[in-house]
C-alpha cells in the first residue's frame, strides 16, 4: 500500500468551537499574506519521538488553518522549530539554525518564525532568544500546544512578539487534530511528563510531572490507526511503565497493551521508553503471549555500576536490572534487547566503566544508544565533581563501541539462514535496496519493488553486515 493511499489526519474528538474559530481566522489572514497558491509551513523537529508527536499535533492545527507543508524554509510563510533540551549539542544546533533564519526574514518580512519545545521552557534560553533573535515572533513551551491557534493568531494580528512558557497547565487535550508524518508507521502518546528526576536529566523540569491519557482514548486512537491501515504503532511516554498513575481507573501499562493487542488487524505494536525500576514481570509476560507486540525491549540501564546508578538516582541496582533481563530471556527466547548508556558520568572511574562493559557482554544487546555525559544546567549532576578527563571518557567511549560492534556482528551472523517477518519501510538511496525492520527492530535490506513499502514481507536472511542484515523476500 503506497503512502498516498492512506489518510493520516486524525481527530479523536470534535475540535472545540473556540479553537476552530482561531484556526479559521488564521486561514483568512494567511489567504492574504501567502506567497504562493496556498500558505506554506516549514516544521522542523529536534529530539525524541515525543517531540515528533507534538509536532504532528501542531501540523494538524496548521492543516486545519489552510496550510500546506514544505521541506524548504525559504519557501515557507510560517517556520517552526520544535526544540530539544536533552543535550548541549542539540541546543547548539538549534541556535545555529535559528540564526540562519535571519536572512530569510530579511528577504521575506512577512514570514512568521516560531520556536517551541523543551528548550523554550528554560529561562536562560528564552532570555537569549528574546535579546539576540528579535526576528523570532512566537515562543511557547511544552504545555502551551493547546493554545497554539490563539497564540499564532495574536502574533499575526498584533505584530507583537509573544513568549508563552512555564505554564502550569497539565491538561491532556484530546481535541487537537493530528497530522501524522507517515502513513503506515505512527506515534501514539499514552502519557506525558516524568516523575523520576534522574540526576542528569532535564526532562521533568521542562515537560512536567507524569500525566496519563484516558485508556479508552488511547485504545480508540489505536483502533482508528489500525483501521486506517497503519502497520506499526509505537506507544510513547517518558516512562511508559508507569502508565496509569493518576487515573481514576485501575490500569497498568501491561493491561493497556493487552487491550490494544486484542484489536484485530495486521500490525505490530511497539513502545518506548521503559524505565527498569517499573519494568514488571506482568509486562514481560504480556509481550511473551501477545499477537502483535514486538519481541523487542528497549530498557535503558545507563551504567553497569550500582554506585553510579545511585548517583544517577535511577533507583535500581545492577543486579536488579540483570534479573529483569534474565526473566525476559526466559519468557521470550528470541527477545531483542536494546538500551541507552551514558559514559563519563560525574564520579565515574574506569573500574565503574568496566562494570558497564561486563554487563554489555553478559546481556548481548542487539544495539545500543551511547552518549558521553552532557552537563545540563539545573540538574543535580551539573554540580557533581568529576574524576575523569575528557580524553579518558573518549577512550572509554571508543572501547564501548568496539565491544558492542563485536556483539552485534556475532548476533547478526547467528541469524543468517533464518526467515523473518519484516515491515518494509523505505528505499536505501545508497544501495538501491529496500530497507525493512524485524519485530526485534533489526534492519534487513533486500532487493524488491518500491510497491512493497508499507507492507509486511517474509525475508530469508542471506548475509550479515555488522549492524544490519541482507536477505531476499520470499
């Protein structure tokens, strides 16, 4: 099924009259100010899948306001950057790219430039934007998406800059239209915020405390996606394992998964991210007995040292983490395990790092997302003393990558000769092969017709290439 064959605009509830009115007024204004046949919006998203899901809500509202979308900011009447505050490098990229918009604003004075997302919830960032980037007209935080139509309308009418952030509005809006970026793979947020307060993480400070969506709203949205032809649905939350807290109903994340899994259809169900301290045996049992849930568990452990885990405020030990992994391997023999690792956390020694290496070797992860620690102002870890130099951290990081590369290569080799059910996703422009993904989230490349994109196929694995597999469709 081709991408154009599916509708990717979704609205769970009737759009409130006030929001509709603002969107209609924006459409009238942009009909006059547009530079082409229709007003064009350029929306660029940085960071995690939750940011992608937020951008899809904003695009849904822009679509209802008459906007079409462009991949070129030069052509846009409205430019939006949805920003990420997780790492310093991400922030630097945003500032650099925002600075480049100055020339576009000079050439096209009517263009409206806006910034939103996690970065905008930080006072120092907002102050810098206000003083150094006067061509940015609208800044709003993670809690202000529901007010976006009103904010944009006011900017367009008054011509004054608006900064709307640090809102205490923890409302979950089920009445915002969603325009998904893809038509066979979709993100489905089930909760927002985080209560964990890991000592290195800025997320609870910029996204607020945990709020779970009503289970029936989630199930109805999942059903609508399945009926529309979506083949892969990924449930999102900063910690999906704590889903249900604060709701009137007594429901766990595992129970939510079981209810979605019971929906008839040909699809695969994924989720992220899981926190080890809340990863229950019930969840693992649910995956093991499901029809649609992928046999892939992304469970970030961050460090193999219990000492460092305590300093990170992760609230589990090395042994507790390994007990979860052992149970998962027992109940799901073909489970694919992935994780996140921070190298060079304040106070980490080489002996601590070696504990991380030994854990990697014991678990044999399919793949890892690895990062050298990035100090984030406003977090407890930012003031912790360090014992390792940047050069030492770089050496450890290289050692970690080499270790994981050997493990991944051996795992891929063991799959040669097997057959795997895969979802075909895209064409690899470099190889000309179709790129697909297994239930365990491993990439398989194979020759085939582009018409297969968006469909499930059976692939026979013929070759292992370190991180990916090569094969042929049966």
